[in-house]
């Protein structure tokens, strides 16, 4: 077996005598310490790292360096690799210019085969809730009004999954489902929504002159306790 070189670790353990020896360092020095400890022939030695050399598979001739050049801390490769590919050609990069504000998002989405989200009509949402069976009250000690919370979750679930909208304004929630939310309106409704936001059940979306409320994923899936 070839003699180890470089950084190595020697380890010897004898549980019956509660002996555990570990020696790390350059191979010749570790070998000397093991000999002085009288442990030659027992334990095992393993390399800590192996020297890595670059492998050129590109077929392009690369300069050869001798051992001294590679091991010297002050040495540096005098030239860059020759196989870095062709130089960039700016003329091949397409340039698209348009006046600020003239990007037609709807058209661009159509070109990508995507449909822009359509904000649902409050009347449609009211009718959808009318057709639903009453949901089961929300379970958990953190719920102040389990039935109202269950209806709110049904409403936001419908908005997210059927219309791709992530939040509804406070005014829209009041118009669509106030009666199902314990007749909460105005400030009373906003305070209740804020409490659900504080509990991590809703997310708050600030936009312009209105505040929107959306469901957190865990609460929407019914896994929030």
C-alpha cells in the first residue's frame, strides 16, 4: 500500500480501557507521533484531503507547470484559459424600446397564452354564497366567531380559486357577506379582520385608497389551529 502524504488523521480507540487517540497533521509528523506513543501497527490513518489537479478535456493545449510552481503560494497562472467561448456580440441582443407607460400588459399576456385575472362582480359572489351549503364552524380556541370565520374562508377560497384574485377590499367583503359575518360593518368589520390578520389567518394588502384582505395558505386549507 502506498505511503500516505499530505494532511492525515490517525485514530485509535480502545473502549475497554477508555482510550481514544486522535492525531492530525502532516503525514510524516503524525507517523512520528504514533511511533513515539507506541501505537505502531494499531489504529488507522486516513487522508484529510487529496490534491486536485485540473483536467483539460477540451482538446486545447494548456501550459504545463512543474511541481514547484503549483505548490508555491506566490505563484499564479500567467494566462487565462483559452476555451472560454466566443466574445460577446452586442449586435445579436434584440433591442426593444417603447415610451414609458405604453406597455400593453393584456396584449403581452395574450401572447404568452395567459389570462389576466378578472375582478369578480360582488353580485356574482353573493349569489355563489347563497347556493353554498352552510360550512362547518372553524375549530380552534383562537376563533372568536367560528361560523363567521368559516363563511369568510369560503368567500376568500372562492375568490382565490375561481377568479385568481388574492384579496378583497374591506368594502367588498362588507357588501357581499356582512350578514354571514355576524352583521359586522364598517369599523366593527375592519377590527375583526385586523384580529384575524394579527392571528396570522389573513394577509393585509395595502393599495392606493383601500385595504385588501387575503387568506393565508394554512388557514385557507383548514389546517390552522
